């Protein structure tokens, strides 16, 4: 099922299509829903530019999962 974000919704959020893709990719990566390669594809960025975008948002480049025993 495709997700449609209308131009009106983007305008209301003050985002271009590219900015919205990047924002979604960053947040899904931060939440652990996407891997780094998946998130860079979502954002249509190369890895270096995507890492820069994460750092600009004060998001970590790497999440270390806690191991519970």
C-alpha cells in the first residue's frame, strides 16, 4: 500500500519532498526500524551525507543494543 504525502501536507510542514524523505529516514533509522543502508536509500543520499544529516539532528550514527541476560 503506497503512502501519499500531499503537496499541501508538505507545505504545511514547511518541507520539500527531499527534506521529508530525509527526515523520515533519519527518524526511522534512529528508532531502529531501518538499517543504515536502508535509510540512505530512503533518503536518496550517500552514506556520508546521511551521517552528516544524523549528526545535524543530534542523532547517533550507531546504536548499540543492550544485551539483557
